[in-house]
C-alpha cells in the first residue's frame, strides 16, 4: 500500500512539475497524452478489470453503473478537469492586487481527491486476505500493477491541469505544491479505508467486496476513458496524432493484458 501510494504521490508532483516547466506548450499537447491514457484505460477495463470483477460477484454490473453515475456527479463538481477541461478566468487589473484574496479551486480539489481515493481502493489485492495469509506493506505480489499503470497515465494530465488551474487562480506557488501533495495522498486514504472495511466486514462479504469495488472503479474509468476518446479532437473529430496516440494506448493495453 505504501509503495503504491508513494508512486501516485510522485506521479502527481511530476504532472504539476511538467506544467511548471512547459507551461502552455504542455497544455497544447495534453490531448495526445489524454488519448493515449484513455485508450489504455479502456483496454485495461475490458481485458483485465471487467473479467475479474464479473468473476468475483454477480452484482458487478450494478456496481459498474454505480461507478459510472458517481463519476458523472464528481465531474459536475470538478467541471471536467479529469479529462482535461480547463476554464481560465478573465484577467483584469485586480489580478495584480497584492491584497487579492486567494481562492483555491475547492470544488475541483474535493472532487478530484474523492475520485483518486475511490479509483485506488482495489489497487492492492486485498481479496487474498481471506486465505489467512498476513502480508506486509511491501507485499508486491498483491499489487495490481496493471491498474497502477492505468492510474499513473491518468494522473499525469490531471495534475498538469490542476496546477494550471491554480496558476490561473493566482495561488502562490508554494501553496499550489502543498495542494498537489494533498491530492497525491488521496489514493493512500482510499486504500487505507478499503483495508479497514475488509477487516470490519463479515467474512462472507470479504470475498465479494473487492469485486464490487473493482466493478465500481470500472464504471468510473469507463466514464473517463470514453469521454476522453469522444472529446479527443476539435469538434469531437480525431486528428492523425491523436488517433495514433489512441492506437498506441490500445496496443499497450493488448500487450499488457491480452
């Protein structure tokens, strides 16, 4: 759990750093990153997460729908930052006022943190706990590295957009980095809650609960992946570079999970 949490934290900081280094040039190429990551996520869902979730519980379909609807609500709060939407505000003479009250994008931050916590819950293969084994925090054989890879590809562009949003909102750079740290630690909270629930649930639910959560994550990721692909180009049309990025993402998914 701690290793995967560290990976997610570093990924988040690298995404914010990418915007700091590249600025608008990084946002201009965001569509290619999103198309690649979204295609990989779609491949991962259908080739890896869906078969496991539906094999674990008969309620998987219901939880896929729950996740899909839940992500719709989260995106309403965040205004679509999960798939690269970024709404810059109008600059005026008041923007240079040193007494300007700094306003963090609270709704977006809360939505993104909830999203990050939920999608990270089944990262550690906690379904093995019922077998009676005791595993330490570095039990690498229990980590779903395929899901970790998909979430890493997803977090980089989201962190770039979140940093860009804070820069546009005149959030001090030091405060912006602390916000990214908070966002980067949200997966740890999700995994810890998941672990706690597993020890609290009755034994008959411990077997199916991870499958339910995995199915919910499928719904969340399908919402994001399909939205990214449908909005991959101007006027919802693919251009050659984004189509190539999509093919590469699907190809990587096939190599990883087929």
